[in-house]
């Protein structure tokens, strides 16, 4: 039937509404390994970028007939012929077969390189 057939106006009535029970326990948040992996990856990325943006370049040249091994104390990132370090005091050790081991202290300051 349509409104014209019955000549009665149509009315819209609200349905019964009851708010949710606020005392009910909420379901625990879904803790997926993917979420933790994403958070961990973001934290590692921020730490690496913080190091790279605040690091200074140090080049160590060892003149010897035999290949030399160079080691630097602390957090160091080898980058080609150079090392990336943050400001501070470092102990540098250089050794080559047939030579005495050299141990010296290096201070990395404000200079870029």
C-alpha cells in the first residue's frame, strides 16, 4: 500500500536505544608480532640515522710493507678508507706483521673530518 491508498500520513518512529555497558571489560589490544617488528625496525632506523647524522669522519693511514690491521675502541662504523665516529676519546691500535703494535689516543672534536 502507498500513502495515497490509505490517506494516512506515514510516520517514522525511533527504535529503542540502550548505551553499551561501560563497566564491561574491554577486549585486550591485539598484539601482533608484525606490530612489534615494525616498532623495532623504526627504533633501529632512528638510532642508525641519529648516529650517521652526528658522526664525524676519521681517516687512518698506515704506511707499512705488509697489510696493517686497524682497530678503534668504541662505537665505530667503517666507511671505505674512513671511520665514522661520534665526538669523544678513542684508542686506536694499528698492527702489521714485522712491526711493533702502535697504540695511540685520538680525540674526535667538532671538525667534520
